[in-house]
C-alpha cells in the first residue's frame, strides 16, 4: 500500500533512491524550487552526493536504514527503475513513493511491459516469451529471424541482449545472455528511433515534451535531436501513446516512451522508462522547464509546466574518455556543458553531456 501523497510546501524534503547523474540533476532541480533532498544508495561515492542535504549509504535490504530514511523525508522518488521491489514496498507503507511502486512490477520485466503495452492496443514488434532453451526454437518460428533475445530483467544500454541471425546458434545466444528468462523480439527495420518524455501530475494532467530523435552508438545513446524529423501526424501519435500509458498507470512523475519509426510512419513501442531519461537531457537548456523540474513538480503535487522549446536542440553524450575534451565545447556558441562529477573514466560510461540550442 502506498501512503497518501501530500502537496508539499517549499522547504520539504524529497527522498531519492539512487545516486547517479539523474539523481544529481533531480536534486539540482529540487533546490531551485526550494526543496531539500536526501539520497539513499549503497554507494559511498556518487554524482548526486555533491548536491544534496543528506546521504544515507546503506544496502536496499537494510530495513533499519530505510526506516530512518522514511522518517526524514516527505516523499520518495527514484532515479532508476531497478529499485528492489521489497525496498520500494517497505517505504511505501511509511511515506508516499512516486511513481507508485506497482509501476515497477511492470516495467522491471520486459515481458510484462510488452504485454501491458499490447493490452492497450498499442503496437510493438512481434515478441514471445522464452523461459527455457527448449522454448527458443518455437519462439523463433513465430517471431522469425533476425531477432533479439533479451533478458526479462536488468538490461540497459545494450546489456543483457544478443541478436540471432540466420546461421546463429540459438543455444549459444541463450548461454550468452546468461541462461535466464528472456523475451524474444523480432528485429525491426526502422527508419529512426524516437522518444517522448512525458509527465503526469496528481490531478491527471499530462504534459509532453517535443518528440526527440535519438542516435545510438554501441547500444548507448550518443545524440538526441529535437524536434524529431518525423511527420506531424507521427509526432502527435507518439504523444498520444505516451498520454495513454500515463493515464493507464495513473502515473505521477516523468517517464519516457522509446519508439521505433518505420518507413511508412508506423510507430512501435520499444521500451518504457519510469523515470527521467537520457533522451530528455536537452530540456535542461532547450526548454522553459526541464524534465527534472517537471518530475519534482509532479511528485511534490505542484502544477506541471507547459514546456516551450527554445529552438532546434541537440544533446551529445560525453562517453568514456570523450569527457577529457570537455574544454573544447566551452567556446562553442549555443553549447552548455554538463559534467556529472564521476571520478572514474571507463569505456561506455556516461560522464557528461553537451546541449546546443540553434535558432529555428
């Protein structure tokens, strides 16, 4: 049971589960609106710690630490979707947790997520459940090749998935993803990938940012461009899909819907992310309200803002050693540099990003 969510006054304390760059940017947005933040995470050194009032470093299974955390905050939110369900349930009995932890039960499992979307009459790529090696062959017969085998849980930035092509050993791919319950999805020959960042408030109001076009490299988002180069009708449909999902979940907060756009303009939902999202970072400098402020407004019970985009916007992720060249961006007209304060540079790690705003 989730405790009733109040409308917070400025000066209240917002609890954040998770301490990465998304938590950091949420806390910075909260401070701008006069809120304090308390971060709970098992790490002892993380980007969010630099900008919050209080930190609890403890395992998510530590109920005594969770109890103290709940007593110190007025509402709890999270910066990542893989919050352990037991921790979210424990907290929800003591303090409002937004978005509702019930959403996690759906979005933490790729199969449940696809079933949820399909039940709303929203199109996805063909898919099939694969819970054992013996089920992989029949699933491939239904879905066809090429296909992508994904673990049902704990995958992001291309982790926990592998492509099955003609001639690929299905059994070897099963072992490659760890031999755990999976979902098999048909490979989609899409024209582009887009996302919608949307927010739903306590009163049921939904506000969507402009549709974003995303370019991935090595399964990691590299560049986002707004507005997406898709037809107006497709953009309207993408926003409608996001609003439908928000209302069905009775969602409170910001979330992302990632979609494939086919060559005929058809949209297929790829994934949902029940949190602020990398493809929404452009809103920090390119819109009248950022996705982070919008999320804080929503969980605090404040009215949502209607986003106004300032121009054509581009967001470039600084991945791994690319961050070492951040100074070169400082003199670029229209560019804003955001560094996450991470101490260790590793290949594939998001270290910061740059936004550029161009007049339309």
